[in-house]
C-alpha cells in the first residue's frame, strides 16, 4: 500500500477549474512511495494537477488543520520564493519537501488551493484531503507519544549544567 489520496469533486471545491488538483502522494525523500507517514519523518508531498489550458504564474498553496479546525500552518510555493512561470495543458505535479514532520500522531486536514499571484483568480480551492500521521519513536527514551500529547513536538535536548 502507498500513502496517497485521490481528490474527487466536492461541494466545498471552489475555482474556475482551469487547473485542478487530482491526487496527493506522500513520498520518501528519494521520491519512492511510502506506506505511511510517521511523526518526525522527512516526507515529500506530491500535489498532482490537471490543467485544461496553459496558465501563467499559478500559485500552489495549502492550509493544514487539526480535526477540531485549528489552523496549524498555511504555506505556498511563493512563500518559499518558488515561481511556477507556466503550467501547460495536461497533467503535472509539484513537490513539497518537509525535512521533519513535527506533528504528533493524529489525522489532519489539508485544504489545497491554486490561484493567480494576487489571489484574484482561484483556479482550484478548498480541496480537502486527509493526512494521517502515525506514532514513531521520536524521543531518545523510546517513549512514543499519542495525539493526547498535543499537535506538534519540538526536537530538543535536556541537560543539567
């Protein structure tokens, strides 16, 4: 099995449809398929899309929420200085590389968006998918946290002077 989501039409989906997200894959840093995503993993989120026509400078972005609706982060290609000069008609993808997924085990909700630079034109918006984060041995003690321990963890070292 691989960790991925096929994105289907939903009532909340917005935009003119010139570009649409069609699938999300969760990959290893070497771009091979992974079966699941664990706390602390290095992960590549591959956002597949289909463009009906050529579009100049689309901006791909997402919001990540807890199951209770708390915004964890909002991030986009332009935030990180990445310009996508042109999308040609057909299928394509963009990769988001996360060095360490500092989320504790739980199910999280993605809201995916594609817009123009000014956000005046929405091509695809509020496309929902789920990210399941599984437990992992993220602490040197071997103790494995659960979702009741919060949302995020911070890699740290404790010492006595």
